[in-house]
């Protein structure tokens, strides 16, 4: 074959391949955009399906005191803003530049992904949003997101240990909470325990998973917003229950962070539905609260927390809609 003809034919093939590649890349980009939208709507559908099936909308009339109820909702919303700031903080620590507004948008629009079976969507949701705005990959951002989640869980357990001891003393409940916190601490910060867990998971899963190992210094840097959000939510939970049950005491409110943490760790239960309510009910009954009252508190606390999720979701949508023309945003 003539060399000139050969190179022309090769050039045509290359142009064809480039065109095909461009076509599929553009389609993939569109698919990513639609995937994010679909993820939002699917997660909302799963949320209402689970709440409906478990009769969360069927409860006896409860009379609320307006002032403590308003305080509880404001503290709940503040906690969700702080959770978005915690996400912004860890991105900043990894030199990933996003604005607070962008952090709220990425965090808020993915908030209901926790109700899709498989907790991985909670981590992937906000990571994919940031990935569309930066040059970082979804896998790298998901790893960073997982770091923040682990610190979030650890702080939730640690702030509850002392109140549990003061309420129950050196009991099985205290030992369970203490050992959970201590074990999570070792997994996050101790290299030997961390590697042992990875080895066990590799044997069970036939694949070595990625699990962040942090230094104490980095953990402290990531703790400030998480500490504030847990305090805000715990106080909010106290004022919420107090708004319809004035006999509720502050020391009992620390069951809320415990229930949320174990709800997150219960991977098979979307959004921790059922797990959180069971823990709250059992904890309160063991502390002397009547079963009917404890059950009412556990069910209403779920609906109260959903109000916070709806708030951060709507806030994210509003911030997304109000973006300036000709500026990139998540």
C-alpha cells in the first residue's frame, strides 16, 4: 500500500475514534448530571416509603409548648449548617478550595441519600457534587468524605460517655458505649488496630477496602465543627422532648447522639430507621421512662430530625438557584 494512502486511512480512523470518544465522553458527562438529579429524587422516595411503612405518620395527638419547640428547631438547623461546615473544613484541610456556599450545596443536596439502601451513597453523594466543580476524582473525595464521617461518629460517642456513666454508673450500657468509642478511636488513630481490621475485612470481602487512618493532630482539626453540631443537636433534642414532656431531663438527651451513631453504623438499615428508635426507647425505659412515653419520644424524634434534613436540603436548593450568571458552581 502506498504510504500516503496508508497514513490518510489511519488519519480517518483516528478522527473516527476521536469522534466516538468525544460522543461517549459527552454522554457520560450528561449521565453524571442526570445521575445526581435522579439520586436526589430516588432518595426522597425511599425516605417516605420507609416512614410510611413503619407508621411514622400515625401517632397520638401530642401538645407542644411553642417556645421550647422553636428553640429545638433552631438548634437542629444550626447543627445541620455546622455539619456542612465540617465538610467544608475537611476539604480546606486537604487544600480543596470550595466556598462555604458550595459546601452547603454539595452536603445538603445529598442529605437524603442515606435512605437509599447501602450507606455508601451518603459518602458518594456530596463527593460527586464537589468533583463536578474541582479537578479531584470522586474516589479521592469519597475517601475524604469518609474521614469526616468517622470523626463525626467518634465525637458523637465520646461526648456521650460521661453522661451515660453519670446516669447508669459502671453498667453494661456504659461498658458498651465506652468500648464502642474506644474501639472506634483505635480504628481511626492506631495503625496496628487499623491494619488488623483491614486484614479481617480483606479475608471476609476477598478485597482490601480503603479505610482512612488519621493522626491525633488531624483528628483534632476535624473535630471542632463536629463537636459543636453534636452539642447543638443534643440540646435541640432536649428542648424538643421538653416541649411536650416537661419531666424530661438533660442527662437523658445524650441518648440522641448514641442512637444516631449506631444508626449510621447499622449499614443494612437505610437512615438507621428502626435502630435509632429502638435504642432511644430501650435507653429511656431502662432509665425509668414509661414504655409508651419512650416510644412516642423515639418516633417523634425521627420526624423532628427529618425537619432538619428538609431544611438543609431546601437551603442547598435555594443557594443553587441563586447562583450568579456565568459563574461555575456545584
